[in-house]
C-alpha cells in the first residue's frame, strides 16, 4: 500500500516564482539588446551569440557529467551566461575566442565553485576579463556599426571611451566625440561590444525586469547614482579633461553592467544596505578606472571587485532584527 | 623587466625578514610532550574527543590531564602511544564499530506518507514521527552520513544507511545524530547482529516490514547463550556471541546478518573477507 | 481610512471566496468525541474522570496541571468510553478522552454565569482559566496567562485580532459578521480584567463588511476599529502591534513587555460566553475549505469532532486528496489522516488535490534575497538556513535564528523552493539542545 498523502513542514503554498522563471525573464529582457546588436553588426554578432550560448550549454553539461551530477542546463543559467558573455565581446571575435570564453565562464566562473548559487564572481565577467588579459588584440578590435542592408564592409573603429582615452593621453583634452553624438549613443550607433551599443534596448529590458520584479532598485540606482555623482564632480572640476556624466552613462558597458550584471543575484549582497554599498562601490570604481586607469572601460573590473567583496559586505550589513535594539556583527 | 624582478625580490626579502622576526618574537613555548601527543593522534580533527581538533586534545591531555582514551578513531594504538608519552598505565578500551540496526529499506517497508522538505532525518522525524510506518526504522535521509567525519556511511539507492566496518573508526558521532537511536556501538569482534530495532509485536511488524524481527524466539532456541529477547525484539548478547552465527539460517525473517559474509541489500560495501576478483590476473593466466 | 502595516511580509492568494459568504452552520454531533488532553501550549491537562463515567456538556474532565495550562471539558453529554492514545493533529498518538455521545447534549447544571456585580479582575481571570480559554487564532496560548501581567508591566492597550491573514480561513470573518455584539461584550470583559481603556480591533481591509459591522457594534463602547493593509502575516501578534501602535515587542519578549495584550476575536467571544453564561470553551467555528472539498463551509464544531465527520458535513471531496492541512496554508500542520479530531486551536481544515499544490524541485539558493525582503522579523533566512544545514548552530544563533516565528514567508517566496522554515526550525532545535548541554 503506497501512501497517498503528502506531509511537510509549513508553509504548504508557494509564490510560484522559480529559478528557471527568473533566468528566463532575464533572457527575455536581453533579447532587445541582442536584436539591436545583430542589426548593427550583422551576422557576425549572431554567430558570436550562438557560439557563446552553445559553448556555455555544452560546458555546463560536460561539467555535470564529469561531476556525476544531474545535468542542470535546464535551469537557464548557462544560457544566460552565454548571452551575457556574447554581449561583452566585440562582433569581430573569432569563433575560438567565443568558445574559449564560454568554457572559462562555465568552468572557472561557475562550476569550480560548485555550480549555480555558489560562485563568487559573475561568470560572464570572469570570462571577459580572462579574455581581455589573454587576447587584448582580439578583444579590442572594434568595428563601426554597419546596419544590415547598408551594403558597406565592416570597418575598424574605436569605442567612444577608447577614443576619449587616446585623445586625453595624446592631446591632454577630450575629443569632440565626448561632447556630441549622444543621440547616436542612445540608440546604439557606436562602436563597442555587442551589448554596449544601445542604451535604449537595455533600458527596455530593464523595464521588463523591474515590472516582473526580478531585479530591485537598490543596485541600479546606487550604481548609476554614484557614477553620475562622481563623474559629475570630476566634470565640474575640469570639463576639458573629464567627460560629462551623460557620456559616462551612455557609452561603454555601463548600462548593461548596471542592469544585467551588477544585479546578478548570486554574486551580489542579499541585504538591502549591502546592495546599496555594492552599487556605490561599483560606480566609484568604474569612474576611477575610466578616468585614471589603464583600460578605457572599467565596468567589468568594478563589478568583479565588488563581487569579491560581497561576502564581507553581507557580513557587515545585517539588518536590524525586529525587536532588537542592536545587533552584533 | 629588471625593475619588476628587483621590486618583487625586495618585497620577498622584506616579508622574509618580517616573518622570521615574528616567529622569534611571538614564539610560544610548547611542552615537548604536547607535540609528541599531537604527533601520534590521527590528525583528522573529528572532534569526537570533545576538544577543538587533535591539537586541542593533545594540549588537554598534557595540561589538564584529560583522559587519554577519548580518541576513538585512534583506537588502542593511539592510547598505548599516548600512555607511553605520558608515562601512564595503559587503559585500553576494546575497539568498537557502529552498526545500523535496520534492514528495512524502501522496498521492504511501507511509508505512512510522502515526505517533502529538508533532507534530514531529525527534521523529517518531527513531522508526525517520520514518514516510515515503522516507528524505529531507518529513515534514510542521511543525518548520520553528515555526522560521520570518515565517510564510512552510505545511503543505499533504496534509502537505507549502511556503515562500512573497515572505514568506521568507532567515534560514535553517528549514534547521537540518529533520531531513532538505531545505530549502536558494538565490539569490533562481533560480526553477527540482529538488524532490527522495532519492539512492536510480531503481527504489527509484519504489516510494515518484510525483514523485521517478530520476536519468534527461534534464534534464542537455536543459540540460547547468544541471544536475548527484549519486548519482541531479539538482540545479540555481545558478551557470549560465539554461537550467534548458527541462528542466521534459522531466522524466518532473515534479520540476522553476519557482516563477515554479507552486507545488507544494495550496499556498495563488501565484507573484508570477500576480495573483489582482480581482472588483471584473469588475463595473465592465459598462456 | 489609512491602512497600517509592518515592514516585510508576502501576498499569498487569499482564496477566501470558497467560504467567505457562507453563514456559520451548526455541525451535528458525531457518535464519538475524541478530546485530547493536550490542546494548548503548556503542560497537558490531567484527566479526572474514569472510563464508564457519565459526563455533562461543559463538565471539566481534565484539570490544568500548571499555571501555563488549562482544564479540558466534555463537549457534549455522554459516557467516557476510553482514555487512551489517539491520533492527534500533530500526527502523533497522544492521550485523549473518548466520549460516547448520548445525543441529549445536556449542559452541566452547575454552570452559571457571573453576575456583573461580582466582576473583579481575579474572579474573571479565574473564570476564564476554568473555562479553558486559549488563543483561538491557532497559537492556543492560555488566555488567563496573557491576562495576568506582573505588576511591573502596566498594560495600556488591548488589541483585538480580527486580521485573519491566512489564506482560505474565514472563521473569524464570519464571527465578526454574525457575533459582533458578543465580541464587543468579550472585549469589555477583557478590558475590565486588565483595567485598560484603550481597545483597538485590527481587521485586514479585504473584509470591508466585517470592518463596517464591527465599527457599528463598537461605536457605543469607545472601541476603535483599525483597517490594516492586506498582507501576510498581518495577524501575527508582534506584527499586528507594530502595525497598530508602532511599538516593537522586544526579541524573546511578550507583548505585555510593551504594555499590550492581544486577543483574537473568537477568543473574545468565548470570554463573553464563559462569563455571561458560564459556558466553557467546548465549541468553535472552523472553516472547512480548499479546492478539493465539495462544499466549503464555516461550521460551529464541538471540540473533539473527528475531521472525517466534518468533511462529511461538507459532502466530501471532489477528487483524491494530496494534502490535508489543519490551520492555514502558511502555518498549518499537514495531517497524516482524517482521523484526528478538531481541537481548540483548529481554525481551519483545508483539503487539496495534487494539482492544487506546488510540487517544485528544491534547488540551490541563488542568493536572490527574496527571503530577506519577505521576513517580517528582518532575519537573513538564507544565511541561517545554510548554517543550520552545516550544523553550525553558534553562527545560526548569532544571526538570531531563535527569533524566527515560523511564519513561512521566506519559504513561500523562495524561487529555489528551499525548505527555509524547516531549516530554521532545525536551527532552533539545535540551539536549544546546545543551550541545554551547557
Ligand atoms: S525566517 Fe522565520 S520569521 Fe522570517 S520569514 Fe522565515 S519563517 Fe518567517
Ligand atoms: S529566497 Fe531562496 S534562493 Fe533567494 S536568497 Fe532566500 S533561500 Fe536563497
């Protein structure tokens, strides 16, 4: 006689939210950005996207098989890592770069820590940084956007941030592109990696995530706020040398980072105050690297650094427990 | 390039000097005996002695005259060794192994309900006294596995805990972890056990378990010295268990097991006496 | 009206439509009543009858054995058939007095109401204890204990809990609609016992009819009715006080530490019965509901009526059952079978089939922080749970695991469906065991 009834500890009902659904929502939210990148960079972009996603799924399956664990590609996190990685690569990336990145992201970025939920760093960013350091040439050969149907061959170009850095280094002042062309930046008509192009598409995706309550306001607001504040202060100090905050916002991977990578749940604090600190930290480091660092772009480094600080932040931002005056840390 | 090498070299030098100075300055005087005791302890830091790790216990033995027989994994060898170091009389305890007194896996027993939730026996046991119909049987959720520092316990595919006699060091941590008190420490020399823990009447046991002791007395009749029946449950009297093996075939419910010749169904552990055949030899024999 | 509330909490689907519009029906007498000796928090009562005794309705059949304990009464007249372990809602077999019902339902003639002239705190408190009144919201904490604050803890406010924030349950809702006068009378008695003037009834704003009804009944008595935001666990004592008065009960403390006593609306009604009529707590309203039941109802049930019998009154079930829950879906207990009886703390009996409940795989924690936001006590459930699983109870204690009230918000919200509440319980047990050892 097999038992019929289930018993468990309370509660017996559930909100219906699931890890899969969260991952799926984030993937949906990234679709506009993917579409824009394919529009501007053509089949190259599509290829990079497909390679990264396929690579991540394969690497994930392989890791699970090797560890004799149930294969977890169904939870969508590997696919998401793949998309995020692709959005961090230039459209001109060779195929091996994409695959190698995918392998790094899933193995070193995630599975060595024990899989989803245990990784300390954002897998896609780990892979990006590893690639950036190992293959600087391939990782920084940008092409100018080349909308589908324009019939022109892809030409090499610099990203606005790269242009800025070179100009500041050579001439000691900002290039003209740092003062105009914001409209183009907003819709994505500039050189950069797949996901760095269109602010509009990213904001659309972010709006969807907010509506679905997948992400909360703390990290985006504090991150953007601190970039604006810190970037703004520098601009006020010397507007010839430092670009205005809007330029910071619209160029490079900032928006992608803010809404899709700095909000990655696994690698960010779980407490509200922790999230705020995390966002501010990311913002400050990003601007520091952009203005004073050796690399033109600092989003990935900033987020990774703060990822590393997350356990510490969590430890010291414990909320005040109801009914307790003070809590020990 | 050169600057980098020199720079790193300098850092290394400074750090080395600092470390050397610190080790002198902050050196702690350690009783030589404490080091020696620490040396003979197994070094697994299992905590079974009740002190923080092996070195903690070593310190306690030397400074606080803690009993020298608190290290179950070390067994008698360690006790003798500590006794020699400390100049104490050897008071050796008999080596023990833990035995799970149940064979009722999911195929052989019935469940009251389908449990969902935390994968832990103690947690499950709090919900209507556990999902198993048998009030004393193994829940198979592995609280003992978590407690065992030596990886000596497995949960079979049908959710039964089995302890390897080779890996078990007799530390006893699993005994307290089990909410149903069905793990018992037994002398390592005793290999025959009645693998049942249910004191229910035979008729009741039959209803929920195919392989539970029904208290029929047959084993006791076969080997009167070796068995005692306590409230419908046969138990091996480990003080006089010489004849216990005689009853194995007589038991109508097959609940007497000799770990020398077999382990419970589905276990990946094998008796020490049965060596797995080595395929390499088979090949070599061919001309 | 402004709606007050607390920080944290979740919004489970309220599912009250099954039974909200059903007036309270009187449940007939079963053939047997199974009256457990343990129906409240505190020491179980001790039986004072023997097998074969004739008992009246309302007669005391078991005495309180400690200060935190209450007597138990026969819920109808009949003969004591057995005193033996019987199925209990906790899933265990626990001692119970089984009464063979004679169908005459005769009250114990010695039970008399208390004349208003004799109302004084001690006498009233004594009567309330003798009537076996406990918190009927589900916690079953003996009411007289709450009504006996030590002298150094002056009480200034009585809060009456009409929130009923658990999904499906409508028993208190119906009580407020149909017995508002009795509730108000009970509140007046409680005020008298405590010597307080201020009394506030808290009701979730999803029950506008109950708010209207209670406001009307309370108007002449200087009792305030406060509408509260619809959010779970609005009805938890500490959250209710926080919402209504903006006072935080200290951790490990009681509402009386901050000058408040909270009583449930049904408890207030029971107090009225006990004082005016001398009737002990022998019956209560129970919501029988859930998607699997044919006709959801609010039944006035004798304590000790087997759940099977209650289900029969609702024409049984529509399809095979998957889970039976006594109480609400967030904090109720799943049941082993329908054999256990309704007891004083039973607010509902909910029946679910397989398709009605989540059967989600448990995944790993993705550190989303949903549980942190949901926890009304501002704990870090995910962190505590991971320490609990590792058996690191010192750390769990440091993170205030023992403050958890097991409301279930964290588990409800967790996208990985982790059994956080159970982990928290496990941690609490571990901490307790540790404290006992040292
Ligand atoms: S930790 Fe406890 S109090 Fe907090 S939400 Fe979970 S069950 Fe409720
Ligand atoms: S809600 Fe669940 S997945 Fe999210 S942090 Fe809490 S335990 Fe982890």
